[in-house]
């Protein structure tokens, strides 16, 4: 029997006779075993659970400081949340509208936006804009070996601060010189400084010298530039970015320090090649359930692709618009905070938790699509009389908390209430007492029962029934021996059936507040309803 390849990655070429695979809002899951792995299932991508809503503007930054606090920039507003609780409070405003980047030294955080540089005191949460001829106009900032490092926009220069300070001396700069392109981005990886240009990447290390704290690694230049500065993500295993070489082409590559390795496929590169603009590509990465995902969006093309570093397979992600069509996924920027994968909306200022147990995008339907590859029958006519798809259904149905159903009433307990007061049952006689069919003892006195407990203790401890004795005037008393002139009160959530059997009696006396009793010459039965 031919197996249809329903499970697989996104790999759609223009020549769809070669490959027509769509995989949108699913990601391929592999089964790992000692000698390799195989693709086994399609897993739904997480939904968006709204956790905060700011101004109707783009989310420009999400960043967790070294003390665990969260910083978010939505539109022009700068928000802060302490590490102990997710509660964003507006601190100040950040100018411009582009991406904001943040780095800190444990005491002060520097914030850059391509126009101005701000310093945030992490203790007092006060913010000031830095000025002066030595403060470069920067798009990127990072902290490495005790110093802040900033690029100077539109040049090949990068500056560094004094040790654990925001002060920058006039001569504290160097120039990336392997190629004449300008520095467009910078990141840190394995305690190295990586400087990206349109044509090259240069790697620097810390020297420990106060005069020249950074020097270029021997052989640390790569002739493979970066097309989109916002596409660069540093992972524990390497750096990923949308690159281009002197020979052209757009490829998504990954490098741990050596020659960049291509991770994009021909299908992905074919799709990117027709986009009118790629310099605006934006990416973030996150790790969830053992998968490391690199999510890259192309705003101008309204498309989002995702690379699973763990399996090496690609899929697409999307948001279903009002017309039911796929468009770019709403998430951009990411921060892992208080066990939440927080992402920001590029359009409306909302923050979401990227949650595997949420099955909508902020209440909107997630449109999932899979187009399997064509089955090659070598020209032979093939008929499929049966199609079997194995899937697990029912996930995501929210369980609504409902009160426990009222327990069924035992026969003869209709209309019972939660307490019943008895008068004299027998005159100088003996009787037996049973609770829910369990016999307690046979006597008018319960001081001499086998375990030494009085009747009140037995009922309270074993059956959660309160026994409140009264005197002849119906006043509470401390006589715990008799069930006569006593009130039984049900403290449980179930019906309690009480049976009193007359064993030997000279006379049957009055009964107070009889409640649906079953009275016979030799027995007295009543029910207590569940406590409210």
C-alpha cells in the first residue's frame, strides 16, 4: 500500500510538479531514536494569548534585564515590570518609531533607537537622555567584558565605554576594516563581538587592554554580509541571519564562528527572491518543548517563515485576516519572562503569551494548512480506495469550572434538610444507631464504647455529623451520652441517612421537628440533606 506523504515541511517550488508542499501553522515533529530520526507528525503551532494592551502602535522592543526585570517599548512608551510579577508600568517615552535595543551592566541600562541614547537607572528607574559629542548615534548596543559597545550609524566605527560606566572617551573607538562597508548591526556570541555589514562580518575578542579592549580575531572576517539587520539572532549554537554574498542571492545562514552554513532551502530562497524588499526582514528565536525556532517575517511581502533548528525543517506561520487569507504572523520581538514566551504585535500594541495550550490568535481562528507532496507512481494509474488519517482531537477545549453535581437523594430522603432535632425516643430503653448503614453501638449510653470516644466524637470524626444535645427546656447541654433531645446536623456535601432502631422500650415519646420520618414500632429513620 502506498503511503501518502501527508507529514512534512514547507517546500513549495514554482514548478509544483517537483514540489508543492505547504505547511502553514504546523511544524513537523520527529521521533528520536539512537540511529537517527524520522518525521512522524504535524504539531500545531502555538496560539496568541493576550496579556497586555498598549497604544495602537507597533511593539518596538521586548528585553529582559540582567536583574530579571522586563522592559517593553510600545509606540513611544517605555514600560517596566519587576521580575516578581508581570505588571507593566509606564516609565517614560522613547522617540522615533524604529526598533529599540537595550543592554545593561547590572546597574544602568543603555537604550538606543538609531537617534538618541538613553540611560535607565535600574535601581531608581529614572531615565535620562545622554548627549555630547562622544555619544554616537547608534542603532545597536551590547555589553561585553565590562563595557558598553555601540556602533556609529552610517559609518564603520564602533565605540566602547569605560569599565562599568556609561562614559565614552573621544578616542574609545575602532573601525571594522576588512571591507569598506558600514556597520549595520552588532551582536555577541560566545563572548565575541560580531560586527555586521552589507558585505562582510567581522569577529572581535576582548584583549583586556584599557587602551584597545577589542581586537579582530585572526581569520575572523567573513565575506558574507547581512541584508536585514533585524534578521540577526544569536542562539547558543550559532548566529542566524539573512545574508548575501558578493555573488548575490538571498540565503538564510547560520554560523558558530566558521564559514556560514546555508540553512534556507531552494524553496525558501525562491520565495524570497521575488520579494520587492527584504531589508526590512525581522526575526526572533525562542525555545519550547525541546524545539528551537527561528521566526523571520518579511513585512513588505506579508509573509512569515520559521526554521526549527532542532529538526532542520522549515514551516510557515500566519495570521488569518478578515477575508480568511494568510498574512504575516502578528508577532515580533520576543522575551522569555516568568515562564512566558512574550511576543509583541507589530500592529496594535498588544503583548501575547506564545502558548501551546491556546488554540486561537487572541480569539481569532488559526488557519492551518498542509499540502502534501505529489505521489510518484511513475506514470501508472493508481486508485486510492481508502484514506486513513491518524490524528489526536479534542485538545484546546477549555474546561469550565462547574460546581459538583448535587448528589442523588436516597429513597425516602425527598425534602430532607441539613438538621433534625429529636425528643425522647424511649423511656429507659435501649436502641441502636446506624449512620449510612454503619452501626455505631447498641446502648443508651456511649461512654463505654470500644474505642473510648463519646457519641459526639464518633459522629464528628467518622461521619462529619454534629450532635448538639439539649436539656428538657431545649437549651444546649454537655450531656453527650444520649441521642434523645439532640440535634443532628449534616456538615458534609452528601446525604446522610440516620436509622434508630428500638431494641427495648417501655414507651415511645415525642419527636421534635420530624422531617420525612419513616416511623415504625421498632425503628425511626430520617435523612439529612447536604450542607449548603
